[in-house]
């Protein structure tokens, strides 16, 4: 985790440096672009006059020097002129314009010659603004984007590797214990023959382990929900609001090995949320109660029966939970588990069939470290996994009393009746909608018919059918005389 934070800090510093360089370059370019507008026009004219006077004095001095040099090189100049004349005559022999048959009235001596500008070249060099120069400052956006991609890619691979190491460490720490209680540990379900020792990778942060081959249960599913270290946004959110790794254990009990009851031991801050969202807790459990009498001050109890509460939260179980309080999150036992409660829109759009409930034991544990998890800390939940295996046998031995059983059976019948009434109302509403749709389609077909005779016949048929539906059905009896 320390390496991940150092990498993220390096990326933030790099992005800050690039943005600061861009701001500095932009400020300099603005100064260069608008410098000429800040000058005083009168002061500019005075500077131009002064520069013109200086140039005139310099030109006079240069002319005097040239006059003295002409006397010294007069003789040499004549010799050079004679050589230039010879070269000029040789060029005239090969001049194509001297052909009288092709060109008439051509006189080379009358051709205007280019004159050199007096007073030297009159070119004025303008400074190019900084934002138009081909420097690295012009590509600040690309550089920032490239740096962000590099930081994201580096965080992705480091986070992916860290999660893989943590999952492997947890599996190695708990594998001997699981192999003692299950005949198959780690079946991926991809082949016909069962396999063992496979930790399935669902995503970069979720790993699953399926165990089966034990009495009183169909199997046990372990989900390792690690932090999303491969996602840079999640890493930054983790810095603001730290969370821990979560381990969710689901035991699917046999129908004949678990009695009818619903029980949950939840954190105080989340008990109301769980009861509102989960259907079995909201239907079968009453108000939440504090677990202080069991020496569990940070948890609340949701139970269908007080008999079940006293049986599950025995002194041995409470001691294990209290000893591993930093790793324990919640437990939830239910014979009517169907998942989250459906909304009104989902109920109308969903199927009218009652979803078959499952008898499950749900456990949630967390790895200590508050997100800064080490490989050595992944074995801290071994005692709680032993408690899970202990509860499989303990729930099998639980048998409700006559009063608690009759109460639980009555609640389940009420739930089935309410669902059947709700399903019947939904079916009636769907049938009414189909009838209205059929009538609407017939009226549209009637309006679309162009033949008046066919349209009249269709109207008569619709009228007869409606009258037949409104009149009561009377059975006619034939009497033989």
C-alpha cells in the first residue's frame, strides 16, 4: 500500500509540474503579444526620428570612407571592368533574345535594371508569439494526458498484482482447514468431473471459492471482495473514506436440516438499512433489539423468536465474536431468503411466480488494516471460519418449540396468501390491458377501412359482440312432451 501511495504521489506531482509550466508559458506569451499595444505613439515617433538621424550620420561617414577607397583602387577597378566587359560579351553571344528572326525591336540596353534600395535593407523582423512557436509548451495538454495515462496504467498493474497476492494468501491460510471439512475445495464448475484447488477470479477485485462434500449442507461459497486497487478513482476515494476488504461466506443448507426461523446479528449503524432492504428481515422480524446483554455493544439483533436468539448467541459464540471483533461484521440465518426487496416497478414488470426461498447461513467478515492490508493479515479470519463450520452443525440441532413453530408457520402462510392475492390482482390488470389493446386495434382497423360497405359490416359485428357480452347468459332447457 505504501508503494501504491508513493506512485500516486509521484503522478500528482508530475501533473502539477506540467500545469505550472503551462501557466508560466502562457503568461510570457501574453506579455509578448500585448507589449506593442502598451507603447505610447508619441514616444514611438520620437524614437523613429532619433534612429533616422543616427542612420544619416552613419551613412555620411560610410560615403567618406568609400570616396577615399575609390582613389586607392581606381587602377584595379579598371582592370576588373575590362574583365567584366569580356564576360558580358561572351554572354551576349548565347543570349536567346538577340535572335532577330524571333524577336523584333528588342534592345537589351533599354531594359530596366533593379536598383538596390538606398540606406540598406528595409526588412523588419517581427517577433513570433510564444504560442505559435514549435516548442514543448505548445503540447502541454498532450503531455498532461500522456502523464495521466501512464499513472493510470502503472496503478492498474500494481493494484491488480496486489489483489492477486492477497487472495492467494487467504486461500493458502484457510485451505488446510477447509479440506478437513469438505471433500472438494475450489471447484470451478467448468468441467464435468469436479476439480479441487481452484480460486476463481471473477474480476480484478472479486475472487470466489466453492466448497462442497459435507453433511447437512449442499455447499459453501466464499467471496473475497477486495478493494478496487486497479482503479485510480477508487484508490483516491479510498484515501478520503477508508474501507476494509470484505469476505462473504454463504452456506446453502439442506431443506430437512434447518428449521423455519429468521435471525440476524448486524452492526448498529446498518441494522435499519438491512431490515429495510432485505425481504425476509422486513416480513418476519420485528423491531431491532440491542445485543448488550450478550456483551456485544456494537451490534443489534433482529430475530423472529427469542428462543432462536438464546440458542444461537451462546456463551461460546459470543466469546469468539468478542475476541475477533475487529474482523467480525455480521451474520444472517434465514429459511426464507430471496434477496433484496422488490420495488413497485419491479413487482409490476416482474413475473407473477413466487421466487423459491433458500435456506442459507450468511456471514460477513472484514480483514483488519482499514484498507492498508498486508499479506500476513489475510489469515486473521481463521477462527471465524471455524465458527462458520461450527454453526452448520449447531443449526442442524435446532428444533423450535410448539409455540414458536406455530407462530412461524402462521407468518409464512400469511406471506403466501398476500403474494397470491397480489399475483391475482396483477393477472387481472394484465388481462384488462390486453382486452383494451385488442379493442383499440379493432377500432384502428375500422377507421383505416376505405370501403363503406365493409366498414358498416365491421361496425355491426362489433355491436353484436358487445351486446352479447352485456346480456346475461341464460341456459335454455328443452322439455319433451
